[in-house]
C-alpha cells in the first residue's frame, strides 16, 4: 500500500525537486503540489494525504504558514502527518509546531533535504505516528538550556545529555542504543536517571516523551519563549 504525500513550497524549483524526490520512492505516491496556504488546504481537503511536506513560510504572508497548517490539521485531519521544512534552526518555531503534541510532526532544516534518506525517513516516521526534530535545533535547545544559570540540566552527565538529544529527535531506546553504541539496558538506565534529575514522570510513549523533554528544556525561559513565539507568529483574524 502506497504512502500518499502532498508538497507545499512557493519556490518553484524547490517544489519541483521535492516532488521528483518523493515520486521516485517506490512506495510513495505524490498526490499533488501547491505554492500557497490556501492551495495546500484545498489540496488536503481534496486528497486526504498521509503526509504533508510543507515550507514554513509561504504566501499569503510569508511568515508561519507551515506552523498554522500543522495546527489546523490537528483538528481537521488528525491522522495526517506534517513535515515542516525551514531555513531557520529556531527553537521557537519547533516549539510552536509541537505545542499541541509531537505525534505525526517533524521539523527539518532545508539543508537536510539534500540527504534524501533523512527526508524519506522523516516522512515515514510521521506517517507512523512518530516525531522528528532536526539535530541542529535540538543542539540549540539543549545548549541554551545548559547555559541558563541554575539549570537542572547541569545535573546531567555528558552521556545523559547525548541521550537527551537523541530522545528529542523521536528515537526509540533501540535506535539510541545503536547510535551511541550502548546496550538497550544501559540506555534505559540513563533515561530513568534523566527523568529523575529533571523531575519528569516516566513516559513510555516516545512522542509524548519528546514533547515533555522539549517543553521542559524551554520552561526556564517560558516568558521569553512565549514572547518570541508571539512576535514571530502574531495572531490574525
């Protein structure tokens, strides 16, 4: 059974490139492309895709259309995954995307698209209900949190911070073990220690675990983060 995808990107060359890439994957079916927010919403309504791959900025405003689409689809098409592509490694964008949960959501930097395997893997992950956060964004979130005075992250060991970064990318314990060349049992022990030090309840569901970790990492700068998000994504009627 094919995995159905639609693409939204206002840059014609990039849109065509994404379309060709997706159409070249054996079990992917490209249902259509669009270049604006309104076109994309109409395309989703008409085709009901498994996954939407969208630029973060498109007409009519060129600000946060990708985030708004992901938010709208939570209600209208909850089973549709959304992969948001951005030029910016800005934690505020990622947090806005994950504000209502990380399941079926991915945030990738556009330079990641150059690696076909990464984009294809992200599409498969969100279609299966998972989450993917670009490692560069994770680094900024973790690094910013560590720099805060009296940050609880200061209690984490170097290995625990590495595992936290892997968790924030939506990886399972088995995947983390393979990446860091550890046993799954060792990963489980480190994760239990992380949750204990950060005062987070244990969570078996990978997607909710990602959200809990990311939300906690920015909690210390909550007022600043909210202001940043509001500035980037002003309310419109």
